């Protein structure tokens, strides 16, 4: 029979030992930032697969403005980005998010958020 002190000690020690023994399992993956370039009327890459909590940052390296409009209502919509402007969005929930350029709707891209 464990005393209350022993139980408390075990409750504090076991997670610590586990974290030291299996750091890759015990420590959640840090959120990442994924970069998408807008170049010559194309999103590069046009599809990215990320994890919930990750950020996608688009950078317009074209010499004319582009914007980002999610087909998912309310997800994200940027103002027009001039050359070298960036726009970032944190994808908190899983799902597939198609988007297009609000100025050139034939420009299409997709963000897949998968746990
Ligand atoms: Cu555009």
C-alpha cells in the first residue's frame, strides 16, 4: 500500500522519467511556419499539407499584386499584396482549405490541415 506521499512522488516522477526517456513522444511537436511563394501567377507549392496550429505565410515575389481568398467562408482573406509583401494565417483546425487569388481567380491553391 502506497502512502499519500509515495503516490504524490510517483505522480510527479513518472511523467518526468517518461519525458526523459521518450522526449519525442512526451513533447508535442512545435508549430511550424510553412512558406508559399506567389510567383508568375502561380502559388508555389500550390498544395501544402500541415498540422493544426501551423502557420502558412505567403510571399508575393511577383511584380504585380495578388491576394488570398479562402473558399471556406470566414477562414481568411488578405488585402492585395504588393511585391515582397507577406500574409500569414494560423490554421487551428483540421480540414482542406481551397483558396484563390482575389485579383486573378484562376490562380488556385490548397492547404490541407491533417492531425
Ligand atoms: Cu493574383
